[in-house]
C-alpha cells in the first residue's frame, strides 16, 4: 500500500544571465561584435585565436578580446560570426545554437531551452509554465510543494488518487491504516459486516457472503 509522502520543495531561479545583458560587460554577452580597422601606425592588437599581431585590416572584438576577421568563428561548428549573435565563454566564441546546447538548460517537460525564469526540482530544470501537476495540469502554489512519483510531480490530491490503493468498501484512496482481506484492501472503518455494519477490527474471523464480509450472527439469521 502506498503512503502519502511529505511534500517536496522546488526553487525558482533565472537563467537570463546565461544570455548576457545589453548593459553588461560579461564575457558571455550576445551583443553584436564591434569592429575596428588597424594600420601600421596603430598599436598592435593580438588575435585571441592565433596570438599573432593584427597589423592591418579589420579586427573583430567581443568583450575585451579581439580576433582576426577570419578567426572570428564559432569554436564548435566554425560558423563565421561577423554578422551573427556572438557568445563568449572562457575565451571561446560560440554561435547561438552551440552556446545553447552547452550552457543553457532544457526544460524536463517540453525540452525547450529555458532563457528566463527556471524552476529547479527533481534534479532537473523546468519552465515555470511547464512545472505542473502531471495529472490535473494545475500549477503548484509556491508554499504548497509537490509530491513525486516515478520522477513526475503531482499535487497532493492527484498523488493520493494515483499512488494510493482504493478501498474495496468506499472506493476512496487509503492514506492511513488499512486492512487486507478477501484479496482486497480496505479502510479499517469500512471493513464491516455487510448486513449489520459491525466492525471486524480486532476480530480473528468473518464470513464471506457474495464477496463481502459478514458476521456470524447475520449469517445465522439469514
């Protein structure tokens, strides 16, 4: 018989910092790269890819680093990034797609990337709009918590309805003490004589009449 476990907590976080900010100097900022033209009279700049001086021509800049035009490419797929959204992390450049694959969490329910608010629960990440009771699709109250079964979140009502045995007498879920009899599970208060309603709690024996429990007095009287 399943028992009602204590509620699990979850945490709201934000993943928006993974995308940088227009007002940020973070290395992973996705702002368009700036470009500058160098000449022999300019102070030498050194390419972050090949470490060679950029003596003439265009240098492309992201964050506080510069690259040769032909080296300003995604470190994973090689896509030229001059006209693309650029991400920089740990000195490497990434296109939008490769950056997301490596550093942006996916929702455990819809598999989409999570770019803003994020729910952390069950060792996974979720969109707040996707973190719902899997049976009734209602959102969890922030102070309510949730119940987990097989890695899936449920509200308390749906968890009880899904995980707990149903009483053979009243058909409602059993969340506390139960009795096993007639190959079925019963609330203690529901396991009574089908004729007179006498409880069998603490009794050692009973009769079975038409698949239901019956006391000796009622059997004798029938």
